């Protein structure tokens, strides 16, 4: 039986991937700091898990849904770069290293873009804390070079899943009549259905000529205003009050988060995946919401 190792696999993406690969009769090994899994801080056990693996998927990283104080910023950075470096060093010590290492990253690396889309070839890197984390994350990954392990870094847009991740707070806003546009509503919302995230991982696993950086997002991003309109439609809620920028900034303090998560315009296109022939199961938001909003 083939083996897959998922690091940071106890969140909603990791659990989804584990169930999918279980169904394909893979041995799925989860590495986590939570009890009952391979300990992320035990280098010897990680090396043993990676030996002979078909694929390593690294999802590890502290949630960015918090206030960006110095303590949280340090943890956000170290949880990404530190774990990536640990895995790279572990692969170096494997007698039979994994054939493929897929590292989850973020599409937030691109600048705030309302004027044009960002592709892997033409995308413009932004500025600020989140971008600096994204750049350091990718550097920690590509600092390693292997002869027997193919490396792929996914710049992942916001992942949509049934009652998971961002869908919980968005649905609650709509449910309580606050599902209008956020800010001016013109900021682009790049997204991907979790089934397509799984499909892309399978596609990359099967196409052994693919490596490097890939934008992992639907080919049809939408504005925030359209996002909220569509969500209200599928939830059968007619009215949604808008949330102006000043109100979002005030509210973010009370719920201990940052407005960047909703106000930054992420306009990301998966040019390399489309060129390689990947066919999206959920290419437009109507398809995605028809599946997950019930």
C-alpha cells in the first residue's frame, strides 16, 4: 500500500484529504502536535514516517485569524518557516525520501489588486506583514533541493468547504441580516472548493513533470459584493446590511482578528494549472455554493 504523510492534518483541510486518500486505500500518516498522531517535534519519528512515502503534504501553520500583535506575528511566521525547514532536513536524512513534497502556501503573497489578475508569471508581490510571511515561507521551502523528491508549492486561495473555514462566519453574517458588501465591495475574492484542492493534489501527483509554484484557486474569482449577493441567494435571505470599512475595523478589535482577511483584494488566476490541463470540478461560485450551502 502506498503511504501519504500529512503534516498539520488535524484541521478541516487535513481531515478532508485524509478521508479522500483513505478511500483510495492509501496509508495516511498524520503529523501533529495533538495527541494520538506522530509528534511534529520528534525528528526521528518524522523521518520514519517520511521514509518510503509516495507524497508529503505540509499544511502546518498557525491560524492568521487573530490580532497581529508581536507574539501572534512571531508564531504565525515560525509555525510556517520552522516546520517547513524541519521537514526539509528530515527528507535529507531519509534513505527512501518521499517522491513528492507539496507545501501549502498562500495567495496573499500578491499585492492588493483591483486593476488586473495575478498569475504565476505576471503576478506582483505585495508588501506588509502577511506578504513577508508568505515570502519567507516560500524561501524556507525552496532553500532545499533534492534529486529524488519533486517539490511543489501551492499558493492557495480561500478554501470553501461545507460549514467549515470561512463559510461559518460568512453564513452567520447572512443569517443575522449582515450579509451585505464589506467595505466598498469591489475587492476581489479568490477562492477554491476543497474538492478541487484535493483534485489538484491528485493531478500534480499523477503528472510527474510538474514542479515549482502553482496558484491554487478557481479560474473565476468574484468581487466581495457578488460573493455576498450569491451567498444571500443560496441561503434565501433577501436583505443584507453592508459593513463599511470603519465598522469592520472597530469590529475586528472586539473579535480579535484583522480586516485584511476581508478587505484585501485577492485577484488570482491558476494559469499554470489551466495550461497543464487541470479541469475544475467547481469553476464558478454558483457551482460551489450549490454544493456547500445547504
